[in-house]
């Protein structure tokens, strides 16, 4: 017997929950039982695992709500704190003892005693409350269906007579639960319909509403998922239409389970959206999120699955509180994404032995994820076969129940016929007695005629016996013919119904198979078209990239030819002047020509170095050598390296917020290369004003920031994103390869730093270069 969790505690029966409800006044009460099927036949074990597969997915949402006590929340306010049933105090003490012993014979005896004493003093509350003990005693016994039916009917009749509907629904709920436990779903369905009829008669809104939930639960156990979904939704709609406060999270979870069993995963995601607004606790949110993860994976949305799965794993309550086949499936999906194939296959093998449905579902998902569609389809067919076995077992079970009900009706008809025959014989005997009395009277009046009358009477008696014998024989033959005709009619009707049902099932299976094959072919066609379009798109992209690469290569060669030829021509030209006219030039003119040669040599050297650095970056030979560097000293050395390139009227200054002994672990050469490039660019574009190199530590980080600020021509906002692109130059007329800033950004990334332009500065240009100062 499974225990029910309410208000964070364990309860065995409705009475336990009723006690707690009186203390809390606001919670919905539930009574549950585990459905068990113990058979030794191999075929029955297979169906048993199927039921357990369905039950396992329902444990968190349905099993705990199988026998909901629909109307406890309307219990009248009680006058005594301890005696909440408003029964005699002396009887209440006996009731408490009886309730503790409700599973034993001692509890039953005490309950009988309470009933007798309650009747004696006219205590209806005590009488009907004690009757619940008798029902519970028989409920806990094994193979005790007749007794449970008898006690439940007594309690329902008594509750109807006393108009105590709480006890009526308690009896009906336990009887329904017992029917479901024995897989007698048709009887359970009948009881649920009767509950609704009573609730509608009494205009009991909560009773009518909860009857939808009870019917949906039975239909879900029977595998009638579409009808179960309709009743669950009607339960939600009825609650909202009549403003009945409810927490619909479990109801939405049950709908998601039904959709999962029918593989309607897109509809599952829609239900998750509606359920999310109803979640009142983390447990509810995790429960709904599990359904979403399951659907996302089965739809092939693996990135979305990872996102939602990571959301669940961020909370400890996920691993602590959630259990069941949906969670195990989600964890198995994560293993698929992590490449743990061996663990996944072992889980699938185990589940196929324990619960075939979930095992084949996971197998379909696994082979679909791996791209092995042949095995995925094979396991899908196996899944359909298992559903077919379950449907066949259900039909056989229903047929057995209907046959039993028909046998009972036939037995009652035979009893009625025997009563009619006995009545006819009694009438005949009465007539014979009357004749006898008349003859005796004539004998006393006329002794002479007595002998003749006696002879006549004997003759008449003989004739009457002959007639009666013939009549009885004719009647017996007629009844035999009638019974044979009825039996033949019943047999033909049964066979006709079986044929019709078989025909309907075959049509349904054929239609399902046709829909699946058509859907699969359509999906394969769509996938082929999509892959073809992707291939065409990739080819077009590759063609465009090749064209762009060829154009870039041509431009690079043209640019490099110009950039190399310009300084080279200057070096050669000025060198010839010095050689041919050296004696005719003044000292100042010689120094000026020498400076031109030196400047163009440096430009040529810088250009060659940029090309070499680009080559090393593309080949992967660009190596970083880290060492301890004094930051301020490095900055000053860099400034002196480029100071001779300053235009007249431009100042170059250094500002620092770091201590003179501040050190960083980095690549001295590459940092200096970036700073030289930034300072050189500033000098090219600044004809007056100032250039400032500054250095500071970024607060709350392990980073230092170098900033180069100038008052030059600046960079248009719309072109700020271009300057770091390879071969891009703002002014094609100025010297440069267009590689410097691209190389600087690569160096920054390899140093785990960044380089960019300050978009807020408008008096020129400001670049910042941030790198970590710890290795």
C-alpha cells in the first residue's frame, strides 16, 4: 500500500488526511494505492511490466491522486478540537483505537461495537464514521473484492440516507481504487459516472469538477490518452468557469504524460507554456521543465535541450526531489549528448526488460540522434507492437468482465423462471385440494353416489395428471428452445461485436501505419530538400569566399607593390644623390637626405616585419615569450623609439597611475610592438596638438590598460569597425600596409587581452589596449 504525501507528512487513508485538513483548512486531500499485479505466466508478466511502465510515469502526478476525496474541504466547522467527527466523546475514544487497528480483526470488532452503541444512542456521526473502519479493514485484505463491494455499498447507502456526502465519496473513491488495482476499469468507470450523477443531483460544483479528474485518471490507466486529455482539460476549464481555486500543475503534468505516450511532443511544449504560469513551487517548475526537456530532445532540438537541462541542474532540489521514468529518460538523453554510448545502451537494455514502452522510446531517440534511421524505425515498430499487446490484453479483460455480467443476468432470469414454475404448481395443487373438498361434501350427503364420485374423481385426477404432465413437458421444451435461441442470439451478438471490434482495430492500425509511413516519407523528402538547399547555400558561400579571397589577394599584391616601391625608390634616389653629388652638398643637406633614407628604410623594415608577422600568424608559428616586465620603463622606451617621427608642433607625453616598480608577466616584445603601432598611427594622423601614452590598473581585475590618445584627424564613427580588418586603410594615399591593427588585435587575443577604439572620444582618436599582468 503506497502512502500519500500531504502537507509534507505521510498518510495511509482518507481519515488521516481529513484530520490534517481540519488543521490546515486549505489543502486538497488525496488517497492512493499502488497497483500491483502478481502473475507467474510469462505473457502476464509482460503485460504487468507494461502497466508498471504506465504507472511509473504517473507516480508523481496520478497514483497519489487516484482516489481523491472530493468534498472533504466542505466539512462543517467542528465544535471540539480533538473530536473532529462530532460524535459521542466516549465513542470517539473507541474510534481512535479502532482506527489504529484498522488493518486487524481487532479494529473490525471495535468498529462493530461502535456502530451498535451509536445506533442505540442515535449518534449518526459515530455510526457512519465507524463504518469507514469496516471498509478500510476489508480494503487492506488480499483478494477481498466481494467484501469491499459490500461494505462500500453499505457506506454509500448510509451516506445517502443521512445526506453525508463526504462519506459517500470516500466509499466510492476506495471502491474505484480497488477496481483499478484489480484492473477492473469498467466497474471503476461506472462508479465514477455514478459519482458525477450524485454530484449533479446535489449541484455540488467541486464534485462535478473532480469527476472529470477521476474519469481522466481511469482513462489514462486504460491507455485512452485522447479521452483522458479531454477530461483533464475539462477539469481545468470547469474550475476556472466556476472560480474554484485549484493548483493545476499536476493536471498539466498528467496531460504532458498522455501526450508523451502518444509522442505528441509539439503539443507537449504548448502545454508546458500554459502550465508554467500555474506553477506554485520549485518542485512544480522542475516537474514541468522535465516534460519540456523530454519533448525538446525527441523533437531534435538539442541546443534548447541543453539550455533547459542546465537550468534544472543549477538547483539541488532537482536531484533531491524528482524521480521517475521521465527524469531517468532526460538523464539518459544528456548521456547521449555527452557521448556516453555504452551507458546509454545499458540503460536501454535494462528498461526494455523492466518497462518495454520506455525502453523502446529511448531506443528510438538514441538511434535517431546517431543518425541510424534504420534501427530507429525498427524500434518504432517494436513500440507499436507493445502498444498492440497492451490493447489486446485490455480488450480481453473488458470481454471477461462483460461476460461475467451477462452470466449474472442469465442466472437471475433462470431463477425468475423457476419461481414462475413453482407458482403454477402451487395453483394446481390448490385446485386439486378444492376438488377434494367438494367430493368429501357430496360423500356425506349421498353415500350411494360416493363410489361413483370416487371413481369419477380418480379418473379426473388421472386425466389431470396426464394433462399436467403433458403441459409441463411442453413448457419445458418451449423453455429449452427459448434458452437455446437466447444463447444462440447472444453468441451471434458476441461474435458480431468481436468481428466489428476487430474490424475497427484493424482499420485503426492500418490508418496509423499509413499515417506513420506517409509522415516518415514526407519527413525524409523534406530532409533531402533541406540538405540540398544547404549544400547549394554552402557552395554559393564557398564560391563567394573564393572570389573575395582572390580579390583580396590581388589587392594585397597591388598594395604591397606600391608600398614597397615607394620607400625603395626614395632610398635608391636619395642614395644616388649622395653618391653623385656628395661633394657639392652642404652638411645640412647631406643630413636631411640621410634622414630621408633612414625614414624610408624604417618604413620598409616595418612593412616587411608586418608581412612576416602575418605569415607567422597564418602558419601558427607566432610564439609568445613571457617574462617579468617593468611596465613604466617599457612605456618610456617605446616612446623614445618613435619620438623622432613626430611632426613639428606635436608633443608626446607619458602618464601613468602605476608605481615605478610595478611589474607584469607578459611578452615584452609583442606589447612593445602593439604600442609602437598605435603611436606610429597617431603620429601619421596628428599634425598639431599632442599624443599621450597612459597606463593604469583596471579596478577589481587583474588587468592593466594602455591608452594612446591623439588630437589628430580622428576616425569617422561609421568606419570604426573597418580599421581592424586586414588590408583596410582609411587613407590609401598614406604609407602603410593595412596589417598593423589586425596584427595588434591578434597579439591582444593571444595575450588574453583586448584592443579597441574609444567611440566616445571625439577630439581625435583614442585606442585602448588591455592585458592581464599575471601569467
